[in-house]
């Protein structure tokens, strides 16, 4: 994300924890919403990774306060292992303290900078992904079968941390809580719908309800093919869903037909191949396709089907948002009228 932000602004040193520069990126693109990632401001983040304190070890390995180890390779952090190896570890594990003020320095700064100019979405984790990282994927699945109560305990502990952090952000003045919690792979959910409903659904629903009681909208980010979980996602009370991942076979047309009256649909512009490697014409064509599928009747937000990651060309990002500005007004016009104009 760093290089993409720098390319859009044409300036070095743009991060999500450099609020002035980060906000300026959104001004350049003409966006309506900004995501506030909790954590320290850049000038005080030397020993911090996201919302966590970190310690550094040899071979570019870091361990955060959750006990999760990562290794830095060419500037990217890669997961190594989590602290929970046994059922006994799970029973004894305690999550970090959510209340130190440094966790939300960036949120506070962004709220103060944009005030009423942009909608602000605090990025607050969910109960599943963090628990998966604490165990490691294989160990999580094994423990789910041999000691499911241990998985449930960790899920509830993580949910408690995230809920308290989200409440702090809401009280600072954010409008939305956006929960990134990847529930699926490209060919289906990580857990069966039955296992999801039994072990993850209760904690996730509790987190969503706690935020909505404070008057904010709550969005879910989940990569992967998650159609099998969509009824549960609606039941948990989410107001919107991102990113409707094309590579995973998520259909915006189907989502619009089945859930467009209950959820705001966000995304579906391909960030795997199109935005990194596509031509201007291809990008324009797909943006119009998404607008025509999602926009009728309202309830659609144009966005990529992931993030604007390091591989996405800044010029291509600008094309996507230029098209959004050009065709955002209702009614959305038929694509066939523009296929010969260079806009498709």
C-alpha cells in the first residue's frame, strides 16, 4: 500500500499513520470515505506494528504483543507462527490490554483533520482471523476438532479486545466500523457453515451489535468465496460487505439480486490482474460493468475487490476513480452507448 499511496500523491513517506499525507491522497482521488487504521503515529511507531507493540529478533523476525511472529522479506511481513501450540496454551492465553491511548493515535488525528469532510471508517479486527493467527492454520483446525471449547474461548477473548478498541474509536467520532475478517478462500469458506455458526458467529454477532448500539454503521471485509455464509452475515447485522472478490467467483449481479436490499455492496473491480496490469480501456469497461450491476436502486460503492495494494499502478487507480466521478450520477447509463467513445 505504501508505494501506491506515494504514487498517487507524488510524494515520499505516505503511510496510513502519517495523517496529513494520508488524508491528502483521499483529496486527490476525490473520495468520500477514509479508513482510519488504529495505531501509533509515524513519529512514535518505531517499536509498533499496527496496533501492537513489537520486539525484534535476529533474521528480521519480529514478535508482537499477541505473541505472533513475522519475518520481513523485501519489506513485506510474512507470518511465521503463533503462540498457541497446545490446548493448555489456549486455556492460559490472555489477550493484550486494549486501552492504552497510543492504540488510537492515528484515529484521533484523522478525526481531527477531516471533521465533517469525509466519512471515517475505523478498521477494527474481527474474532476469526486473529484467532487463526494465534493458533496457526493447521493447529486451529486440529484444535477445533479435539478441543472446540478452547477455540471458542480464544474467539471470545479476541472479540472482547476488538469490541473495546472499537468502542474507543466510536467515542472519538468515527462514523463506521469496518471489520476485516477473512472468512473464505478462493473456493469456499475456511469453515463449514455449521462450524462457523457454532464457533464464530456468536462472537462476531456480539461485536457487531456492540458497535451498532453506539449508532455507527458496521461493514465486513472478507476475501474469498463466502456465498455459503452470506445469510449468516446478514443475520449478524452487518450493513455492508466488501470486496466481492472476482477471483473467488463472487458475482456482483448475484449479490445485488439476493442481498442488494439488505446490504451495501462494495467492490468487485479486479485488483489481482486488472488494476495491476490492465489497460485504461479494460479498466473503464469493468468499472462501467460494476456500476451497471450494482448501482441501480442505490446501495453500491465502487471499489477494488481487495485493497489498493503495492502491485496496483497509481495511474490505474486514478482511472478507476475518474470513471466513478464521471458516471456516479443516477441513472447509470447503458454501457453500449459508450463502447466506441474510449470510455469502455
